[in-house]
């Protein structure tokens, strides 16, 4: 017994799209562009911005001595102290990531 209704298609729009609209989603053969560099630069910029804002939020002056003769003050050294904070945060992030990678390698070696 045949029905007079047309066959349903898988399209959610009931084939309302034109041919050019359908071709927008076809593969071009080009590899997708990696956005890792953009993400890395964005994260670095945000981290640098935060390191410049942190000394401004803290009202008291903080003095950090790197060597016996070279000290940084958060109120007088407007550029060097935030850079010190930035590099400290970067070193901590790299240390945590390095510990993660090392732990993962050791975990894979121990796994039987």
C-alpha cells in the first residue's frame, strides 16, 4: 500500500537551503588552521595584564630583593615589579606543567 506523502529527508530544514548554502559546509581540502599561537598570545597578554593589575590592587608597598644589591619596590618600580610578578607566575605554571608531564611519563612506565 503506497502513501501519497513524500519521502521524509534527514534535513532539519526540509530542504529549504539553496545549493550555495549547502556548499558552504563542504570540505575544501585545506587543513584547518591551528589556533594555538593565538591562544598562547592571548593567555600571555591576559597574564601580563593581571601581573600589572595585582600591584595596583594591593595598597601597601612590597619590596622584593632578587640579590643583595638589587631590590624591587611595587610603588617605585612600575614596570620591573609587574614583570617580576609575571615571570614568577610563568615559572610556577611551567613547573606545574613539567611535574604533570613527568608524572604522566612515570605513570605510563609503572603501569603493567
